[in-house]
C-alpha cells in the first residue's frame, strides 16, 4: 500500500471517528415551569381529593438528565400549584437525545407516580402513569446554560385502566456539565 493510500485511509478513519471522540457524556440539571391539564378520573384519595372532571393548573419542577452519547436517562419531580388537585409527580425518563447543530431533540418516555403528598410518591397511596416528554433545547455557545421546552403527555395506569392523558407544556432553564 502506498503512503498516499495509507494517509487517505487514515484521514477517513479519523473523520469517521471524530463524532465518537467528540461525544462526551454530560449531565443537565434543569428547573421548569408551565401549565398542565389534569384529567381527574383516578380515585379521589390518589390525587388530592378531586372528584372527577378535569382542570388546568400551573406546574413547576426539576429534572436531571444524563446524556450518554445520544441516549438519555433521568429523573424528574414536579408539583402542580393551583386548582383543586395539587399532586406531586415523580418519574424516571429514558429516551433518545439526537443533536442537530446546536439543537438537542429530546425524545423521552417516562414512567412515574403521582400522589397528594411528596412522601406518598414512594408509598402505595400514589397513582402510576406512563408518559411521553418530547421537546427540544439549545446550549448557549460557550456557557453551560441550556434552555428549552417540552410537551408532557401522561396516561394514568392505576388499577389496569389507561384513561385519557394529562397534557402540559413546560419551559425550562438549566446547566449542562460535560
């Protein structure tokens, strides 16, 4: 093999491996705030004493997301703060985080629990849900600051009944640590 062919193959190998070498796991910690529409058809004791129906409410929370070269794993906790039902919700998130230029798409699913009190998230009094959390965020040039937004879709799964989904919209700001 000639030197020119070897250099060409070596250059192509370096270019092919550049995205892998550049991809470094990162952790993003964010605070978020938004609006959520709750479908309150679960048993009353599970979500704050509401009796059926639906209601729009404010929501705030925090999440942490580990980006493992495009695979995301994280935790989220949030609280609704207005209306009749003011439950806490906690979830485990898993999904894909493809990055296109400076825009990171967040294609996440979640499994979690909702309860009237924070401590009930870890007890049998909570109501379970499955959800989707699609969104996008951007990291500001040289700063570790990341801003973005997500849509929340959460289907109640307690008692084997998958009902109408809760839905919401959140805006978020956080820090990304490489």
